[in-house]
């Protein structure tokens, strides 16, 4: 049994939970806290705190799960909505006794990143233990796939950098993985694609470069950003084919230059940098 604590001790607990979460999670992480609706527990410096369980609007749901199975389902739903960490403060550690199947599920499939019986226990919901059962793992790729399911229309084309195509596969979309986002290669792929087209960039992949986004400006728009997971861009207009077809004699840069079509200096810098690093697409582009 968890002993009852007074108001002053609880206030101190809230401060300590916030300190543990700042140490145990990266900046801008999304953290769900078993909070019983207390805003103090979800006000985490440099992080996005969410109540758990919550309703469709992100507010405290106002009730506890009836069973372990319902609690697990709620965690999966929170994970699909972008939650990366789950925190049980000391005032909620009774969950692990009451929901025994949930405790076993968390122990087998989620990595503990902080544990102090006087403060809280924090689970990483994205980077699961390597020995977790394969069919139950819900790592970064599965979370990115779930994000695509919720955001893009059926029949869309997705170009992915930093994830394998099979990790994001779905009958509802066509996914092509490219190993390095050389701007010219991206331009040609996105120019050729028909219908709704999207670009997914892994947060820790070769596209994690501040020079890429300026190169995409003007012909894409960011529709989702999940810290430590990925960014998703929608192609809002195709590159100008007539511009690409002109010769240098028409006053344009030589064929293959991305200066005017894709963000000028930023595009050229990114292309050169990636070429020096040896990045190229899975299938070579016909330059």
C-alpha cells in the first residue's frame, strides 16, 4: 500500500517529479503523467506534459482504467498520439500493484529510464528493450507509421529518409525509402510523383540537418513534427518543369543546379554536404 502524504509533502513530490523528468527525458519530449488531473504534475520545464489517462481533447479523462487491458489500450492510444514517456509518480505507484498485467506488460515491453520509489518511475514508450517480443514492439518506426495513418489520405506517395520502406508499409500508401536526401534527388522524385505526395524525415537520420528545411520552403509545408521521432512535409506544388528544362543559355544556372528551384544557397550547401558524406538514394538518380 502507498501511504498517504500531506499537502506540503505532495507539493515537494510534484517538484521532485519535474526534476526527475528533466533529467531522464530529452528536451521537448512528450510525457504522459498519471496525474489525477493535477496541472502541477504536467508542467514540466522544456517538455510537453500530458495527463494520463486523457480524453480526446487532452484533458484528464476523470477516471481510472477498469482493467489492465484497458490501461494498456490507453497507453497504445497515447503512443500513437505522440507520447514518448509514461510517468507514474509515487502517489500513483499503486497502479503497479492493482493492474498486475499492466505492470508485467510495462516490464517486458518498455524500458525504465528513471526509478525512485519515493518520487516516480518513468518508462520509455518508443525505444523498447531489444528482447521485447517482436510482434508487440512499438518502436520509432511503428509510431511513425501510426502517425502517417492518422495524417495522410489513402493512395498517397511517401518518400522516407531514415526509415526502411517496409517499416512504414501499408496497403493505403506507397512508400519509397531513400538513404540520403540529396536535394536534386528529392526534387526529381517529388516532381515525378503523381497525386498526394509526402516526405518523412527521421529525427535522427541523415536528414537531421537545419539546412534542409529552407531548401524545402516554398513547395512543401510541414504538417507534423514529433520531437525525437520525425517531421512530415506535404508537397504543395511540384518544381517548375520548364525551369528545369531550360539551358544555361536562357540565363538559368547549368542543368542540375538547385539554386533557384529549391531554396538557393541553402539547397546547394545541403547537396554538397551530403555528397561529401557519401549519401545517395537507394536507386541512383539519372543526373
